[in-house]
């Protein structure tokens, strides 16, 4: 055995015995709401078998895993439901029938959605998601990931039913938004988690990334649905896109019967034979295969390590020991700053924004934005590992800040050359659209997935779930705040609002530079060690894990084991 392998085994054994902080294999979700990992066995020989088998299995062509990729895509479809709601609600608040039913009659005989109602209808969904993630996300621990996903999909259907049956009571629609948001919040926790737990090790990162891809696909198709129904003069405008939510939820429920249950969950509840069958199905092999047996043993060791370590208390999250509090604060800040980039300013109110720009059919522009967002996500699957977390976040902040400078400046100084009561400038409007598309591209390949990657990689095992719940909860709360406050702010300062987001992006650049460490290529154990050593974030790119330092020393001296 090489010196490196020996050291890794000893280091892993020590970690499991001491505090169970980290497991050897832990893949990260791009929306960061839930992760799963496999801890190595403490037995050296089994670990070596696992390494050899993983190498062997990784040499199989990608076509050998079409089945498991399709299964992961089925689970990732939960992201489509989330994206669908985001895409459709931006059009609903601009549909004439929706406004007439839930708006307020003005003195001139026209109906209008007040800023309060618009903000509540759009933004309250995020509050529902926050509660759903915290409450319904735990269903996976009690009943299994598959059953949990089915239950939260039913909750989503209940919310859709309340909304679609609303006739003229805006608060009924409001309540439906809260309930459907709870369903989506539960999906956002359970879906990425199940994917990470059934995908083969060497495909796990790609498979988990499918969830983020499906979110952008849902936004894009939602925009298209709004465009397809806008020409109607009745409730078809919004009830048909809303009703399609039934189809998406039922499709996901039926799909859950086809996917295997999480082997980690099955082992934790003592269903070992079923866990082996799940692993065999995921790796497209038999239950007697050495890979399945090695991975089964590794997961079993990880589950036992977690049980020995016990659950962290909420109080431990505020401990300065090992810089835990610093990491919790950093996670909250990164998740908050993701919302403060201004992304949902365009996603939630894109139709209204470009109507103000002067476009006759602002729905078409929303489709363009959705297409850019969807296509750019494919690039994100490559950038996060190619350039690292810090570089992507820094470049993203700088590029998006520049976009908002142009967008806001043109909107304020050139859009209405003859006053707001006159026609808008076509050239200025087109310029704003172009830079909006560039903003969406920059966001989709940097802050959209990487903010969740950062928080998923930062925390020790024992407190990961609770720390991530706090961080992601901050994201939902800021989503609500922006969704609710945007109508008021734009009514008061219009496109000057862009300068607010520009300021937030400048701050995010500074914050990332001084407080966010580079975690590319590191195991969670190594990330934890880096924080314990107190490495300065701007020097973290060059940080070398202790095992690699020893390996380099042994190589230089010619030592072999």
C-alpha cells in the first residue's frame, strides 16, 4: 500500500472514532438544500477493495448508466415544479383576468393589483417554502425519501387546488400559495438528497446537478405557458398554467414508484437486504458484486459513525470552537447575498419590467430570459469544478454589478427621452434587454449553483443539517422580502432600483474575497481541517491538506510503505 493510502486509512479511522465529523464520500447538491455521503470502512482491506472496484466501475462507458441517470432525472423533476411556479407567477400578475379577479376597482373603472397584494401573492410562496423545508423535509427521515417526496407532492397539489378554485378572493389564492410553497420546500430538501444517495459515486455530482437544470427548465416552460395563454380573455390565462401543476406533481408521484429507495435510509432502519438491492440497481449490477458489498459496508460504517457522534444541539452552532459560528454566519451571508444579486427582480417581475421598458409583448422577452437561464446552466456544470468556488463567485459579482450599472443607468437616463408620459426609446429598451440577458447568464453560471455548493461543503457532519437549514432559510426569507418589497420600491424609484442591487453585488465581492474559502477538490474532512487551521480565505486556494503534505514529503525522500 502506498504511503498516501495508509495515511488516508489512519486518518479516516481517527476521524470516525473521535467525533464523526466527516465521511469520505459526500457529494454536494447545487441548490444545497440536502446532501448525502458515504463513510469509508475502518477496515483497510475493505477500503482498498472499494477503491479498486470504484476505479473499475468508473471505466465503464456512460451509456452503461442510462437507466440510473434517467431515474435521477425523474427525482430531479421536483426542481421543475419549483421552476414552474417561479416562471408562471411572473406572468399571472400581468394577466388581465387575474387582475380583474384579485385586483382592486379603481375610480376610472379599471382593476389594479395593489403593491401590497402583488408583493404578498408573489413573495409569500418563499415563506411557505421555508416552513416546508424545515417541517416536511424531515419526512424523509421517518418514512423514507421516496415516500416523503410523494407526500410533499400531495401537499403541493393541495395548494394548487386552493389557488385554482379561487374566484375573486385574493386571500384564498394567497393561502394556496403558502401551502403549495410548503410542498415545494419539502421537495427542495428531499429531491437532491435522494439523488445523491442513489447515484453511483463517480456520477453523483452530475446527477445532483440535474436538479438545478430542471429548475431552469421549469422557469423556461412556465414562461412559454404564459405566452401561450395570454391571448385568452378569461380565466384560461392563468388557470391552465396553474392546472398543469397537477400533471407535473402526478408525474413525479408516479415516477417515485420507479426509483430505488435511498440505501443510506434503508441501512439506518435495518433493511440491509433492500439496501443492497438498491445499490445494485443504481450501479446496474448484482447484489453479490464486490462494488455493491464494499459500498454497502462503507455506508454502514458511516451510519454507525453518525450514531456514535450523535446529533448536534442548536447551541453548538453558535460555538466559536473550530470556527463553527464563523461558518454559520458565512453560510447565512452567502445565501442572503445570492438573493441580493437581484436575480428574482427579473424572474418574478420580468414581464412587468419589460412592459415598462416599452415592449408591446413583454411575454416574449420573458421567454428569452428563461431560455438564456436554462442554456447557461449547462455551462455551470463545468465552471464550478474548472475554476473553483471563489473565482466564480468573484467574477460573477463583478460581472453582474457591471450589468446593473448599465441597466439602471440606461433606464434612468435614456429610456424616456421625452418624459415618462411619452414613448420609450427603442434603442435604450433593447440595450436593457441585452444586459439583462448577460446578467442572467452570469448569475446562472456562478451564484445560482455555487452559493448552495459553498454551504453544503462548509459544515462538519454532525451539524450540517441544522446549519444548512439556517442558511437556506435565510435565502427563502430574502426571497420573500424581495418579492414583497419590489413593487413598492419600483413604484417609488423605478430603475434606480438597479443601483441598490449593484451596491449589494459590490459588497458581495468584498465579502467573498475576505470570508469565503476555496473548497474545490477537497473532501469535507479536509475543508473542516482548513477552517480549524484558520487559513485566510485569500490564501485558501494554495492550502494543501495534511495528508498531501506528508505524501509530498515522502515522495521527496523516497519513502515507501
